[in-house]
């Protein structure tokens, strides 16, 4: 009787795919940025602020980390079901000496877009900034209950107009 060792190819493929994702992340946007390939970041962005999206019973909430930015430098807009947050964080190096030994903070233009669900009320969106965090509040529309429609049996005869009897 011959014993044959069978190789589990799916494990090797998963490892290969994971290594490819790690290498791809290293060459996109920055070596240490998590999720640098996020679809909500536009290609022209020079940096991508981190955003948390929460769903509460009455609203959706976006919390964006924008430290050092003034509210006047942030634009929030809504168009055709897409919420857009964009702005620019200016570099402070111009006002200081050119002798920095290390620069880790990101500067420049950012642009994030988020598709909102149909239950979002676009007319009630509000935004406020506090302690370097932008909070965008998107209220939910009241749920509409589906209307039940009674199905009548035709039975081979023409039904009278129901509205004329009432």
C-alpha cells in the first residue's frame, strides 16, 4: 500500500494573497498607513483622515480625525446620495525653520466620499468640529410601513369597481 501526501493548495493560495496585499499596501499611499486603498479616498488626495462610521437608532454618525484644522478649511457636501468631506491641512514648515529632523504628520489636500443608504435624510445633515474631530450627523428618515393590498378571487366573473360601492 502506497501512502500519498496531499497538499492543501488553498492554504498556499491564501498565504500568497495575503503577502500580495501586504506588499501592495507598502507601495500605496505610505508604508504605515492602514487601508491606504480605501475606496472613499479620491486618487488626488495627499492624505486620508481616519473616519469612524456609526449607526445609531435615529441617525448615522461620521467621526473624522482632522487635528489642527479650522472648520473654515473643511467642506462637507451632499449630492445624489454621496456625502463628501474635503479640505486642506496646510504645512506648518513654512512658518518655522527648515531644519526639521523628522516629519510624520500628513499635510495637503484630502477628499473622502461615502455612499449613504436610502434611509438617510439628506436635508437634515449637520456637521460640527470639536477637539480636532469632525462629527457629521445624518438623521434617518422615519420608517414607512408597507401597505397590505388584498388579493381578490376573480372566479371567472368581472369584479365591480370597488370605489363605486363605498
